[in-house]
C-alpha cells in the first residue's frame, strides 16, 4: 500500500507518518508542498515518478497551491483519476470541503488528528477502493466476453448459408451449390435450368411505403416463391437486394418455364398493394429462364448470364412476365 501524505507542517507530517507506520502501512511518502507531491507522482517533466500510489492524504490549508487545488490537478491525470484522496482540515476550512468532495475527495479528518479516526477512515477507503477495483475487473471481463461473442457472431454470419431477412439460402450458398449442381450435371450428362427473378418497381415500393414495409414485402414474396420450389435438389436463394434465383437440376426448359409462370402468378395474387407500379395494382415479379446442357455449354457463368439476359428481356417487354433466353 503506497500512501502519499501532503502537509506543509513538518510536525503534522511526522505525526501522520508515525501513525500510519505504527498501523502497519509500509510505503509512506511525504511531501511538504503540492509541488513536491506533483514531483513524487511524476507529474512534472523533470521528476521521475517514485512509485505507484494507492492513496493520497492532503492537508486542505497550505500556502501556495492548497490541498484542494493539488487534488484537482492530480486527478486530472488519467493515472490518478480514480485515486482516493482524504482531506485533512482544520475547523475553519470546513466551507472548502464541499469543493473538495466535488473534486473527488472521498473522506476527510479534522485536526488535531485522532489516531484511531485516521486509521479507521483509511481502512474504509481501502475497502471501498478494493470493491471498486473488483467491480471494474468484472466489468472488464464482461466486456471482453461480449466482444468475443460479437466475434463469434460475425464468424457465424460469414459461414452461414442463410439470408438474414428472408430465411432463404443466401448468395454465398448459391455460388457454392450452383457450382456443385453444374458439375453433377456434367458428370451425369444431365441438364439444368435457372430462373432469375426481380421484383418490379421495388424502389418505388420502398419510396412510397418505407424501407421496413419493403422488407416485409420481400419476406412475403420469398416465402411464396419458396413454397413453389418443391423437388429435392431444387433450391431458391436470395441473389441480391430484390432479386432471387432458382436452380432446377435435371429440368428441361419447358418445366422451368412452367415453374416460373406459377411463381409470377402466385406473387401477383398475394395482392400486396403497390400504387407505384405501372404494370399492376399489386407487387409483381419479372422472371428470366435459362436452360443448359452442361456438357455443351461448358461454363456455369454462361447460364447465369443467359438467365440475366432473359430477365432483362422480361423487364423491357413490360415486366410482370416470364421470358426465356
Ligand atoms: P425494376 O422494375 O426495373 O426492377 O425497378 P426496381 O425499382 O425494382 O429496381 P432498382 O434496381 O432500381 O431498385 C431496387 C430497389 O430494391 C432499390 C433498393 O433500395 C431496394 N432493396 C434492395 N434490397 C432491399 C432490402 O433488403 N430491403 C428493402 N426494403 N429494399 C431493398
Ligand atoms: Mg434489381
Ligand atoms: Mg426490381
């Protein structure tokens, strides 16, 4: 326990040191002025700090910088922000104590100093400080745990294959699994169809009904679309913003067109009102269908581009429709 005692009266310093040492406190440092105390604490450039400090006992009434001002300046330094300060005061200093407490003094004792009073005050201050240190340590541990949880969540999000808004598979899943399906089709000399879907005039929907309503609309559209993806091996993913993609392995163009048309009708018939749409009173989708036999069309990107082109065709032809590449 390192205690710094600041008092301009020599006798008082000697007495305080003796009381503290008799009570078993070992590392007592004394300063007979605020300046000397700043030096001991290493707050002045030319001084080396003596040691770490756990508590300060300061006389309120000193010539030059008084105890209150000294405590204020010491506590301005981050290393001593939390250090407990006990003020020693004569009865005529009592009115200054309010300021001292406002500046963070934790307790005071009156002169002439009573040995038992001083020791019991110090003990309770130490107890308080230990409690506070413990609580800070716990807070620190909790913060560390919640930081670790955030890290884990971030990793989980990254490796997760689910889209947070719609609950469909996400783009990451599509990229990985479309490639797998494509390779399977190559191996099995099979074919594959792809449907690219885009919600019509969705920016206008957001603008008119708000982004949250936009989110709800996407969720609803997603769940209706998912309900129509039935065969094992088929899957639907959120491709981006208001775009979805459906992968239909071992499916001919005619079959894919049929599924696409069902999807178009199903979304329109949910009846989500969309006054900003020029094509229907309700929310609608446009769909582009592409078909490939992976043996001949040899890169998976080609069918994605073809479905994109078909979707573009459906948009330019007026929206709320299905087009094939
Ligand atoms: P088009 O008929 O040609 O498809 O027009 P559009 O307005 O649907 O297309 P555009 O690409 O201009 O706008 C898409 C909008 O989708 C813009 C974007 O703010 C919105 N959007 C994308 N992702 C989300 C989302 O997760 N939630 C919401 N509410 N809006 C989204
Ligand atoms: Mg779009
Ligand atoms: Mg759109």
